[in-house]
C-alpha cells in the first residue's frame, strides 16, 4: 500500500529517480539494457508508477503539480532512452568503419597477365609463314568419320597403314582424328583447285605417354593443288618454310611411305647433333584426287603434315613433350 507523503517528499523522490535514471541511461551499453531500464523506470510496475501511487492522499492543489512533474520526467527519460539508443547505433557504425578500414594507399599486388602457351605461339608462327606464302587457314572436326580419316586417304580397312596409327574409336564409324590430313579431303570436296590451304589442329593417338609421345598432340596440314606442281615445288616450299622458322639449320629429305602421297618423304632437321623428324610430306596420290572427281592429269599437288610439338621443342630447347600439357606455371611463365 502506498504511504501518505508530503509534496516535497514526493518531489524529492522524483528528482532522485530522474537523476539516477539519467545516469543509468547514459551508462547503458546496449539496446537490451535500455529496454530493461525503460520497463523498470517507466513501465506499469516501474519506479515512476510506484512513486505516483503515493500521491493519492495529496491535496487537489498539489496533485497536478506532481502529475505534471512526473509527466515531464517521463517524457524526458523516454527521449533520453531514444537518444542513447541512437548514440549506441552510431558508435557501433563508427567502430565497424574503424575496424574495416581499407588502406587504399597500399600498392596493389597486380593481376597476372595471361600469355600465349608456347604451342600456340609456335602454331601461330607456322601459320604466319604459310599465310605469307599465299596459304589460307582451314579447320576440320576432331571427331572424324572412318571415311575421312582413312578411307578417302587411300587407307582402306585392313590396310597395313592403319597399324601405324592406333586409333581412339568412339564407335564403329566415328573416331578421334589421328591426323589433320582428313581436312584435305573435306576442303577439296567443296572447293575445286587451285587450292592452297593449311589446317592446324589437335590430333589423337593411342600412344603411351613418354618424353616424346602424347595421346594428344598438334599438327599443321599443308595442301597445295594446282597445274604443273611437281616435287621441286614441294621441296622449295618446305625449305623456305624451315629456313624462315629455324634460320640456317641442316635439313634432309628421306624417302618414306604414306598411302595418300606418292612419292612420299619425311623431313628431318639437325638438332643437338641428331636428325629429328619434323614432318611427313609427298605428292598427292592421283588416286586420292580421282576419288574426289578431280582430273589428276590436269591437277597435281603436294601435301605435308607438321608436328607442332617438335617445332616448339627445337625452338625452345624443350626436352620432354609432357611439359606442354601439365600446366606448370613455372614452365609456362618462361614464354
Ligand atoms: N598424316 C601424316 C601423319 O600424321 C603426316 C603426313 C604425311 C601428312 C604426308 C601429309 C603428307 O599431308 O603428305 O603421320
């Protein structure tokens, strides 16, 4: 029960409450602390209510004085709590800004510029040289049919030449091309001679991996068909190309055999005192042209297939073909 108290006693209590509340609110460290203070000071059963209950016996003159004072204190404390809440929010933001400060003056680590893979730059260089000789670049599919990869190139089923190339077959008819030579046929089918094209691209063979073999590697196919083309044109073109690419380096032609050229040759360059084969070539076999409906009495030509890895290895003194495919940045950054 409330006690009967005098006006000045109640005023004194209100003043004390206000003073203490001010201090507590200003010292509050969190939202929830302020909410608790609001309840304990201003709530239905809060300290202000408790004091107000004691004014029941005051005179009708004194009561409104206390009522007014209590109201002012209530409004003042509410404002104070809101103010303190806002203050806490901005303190938290300031703290976060301070903690998350980024020093924009620290020098950046920079981004690593990409550079061309040595095989690509070698291929580009080969392409450049042939483009300078009047050739244009053609492409063909890596998934090839038995017909284009073998049959049309004079390599029928059961022909011993198929043993030379162990093949990744996808099904009975489709395979991963074992060389870029099928691009010759695809191109000639749609484009009548004269023809001067090169076809760079990936080829696939079921070779075990070692320092000089990889199941995937790159070739550039060369095809020239025109009137009165003979072996000396082939030889001249190959020598011009090799001289442009390597500079003065010993070169030799070795008689060889390919089912789609007659005569055929392999070309070696001398590297580290040894002969290293860098391409196969030959005069396009008339049978290949006739099958395409091209008059082999009128049109003759030569073809060649270059191993890009070999050219790149000689150019950069790389002794292991596996280095090209392992994506080792320490290796790749040198180019
Ligand atoms: N296709 C042959 C191979 O991969 C290389 C080749 C030899 C291509 C003679 C030719 C050529 O165009 O005339 O082994």
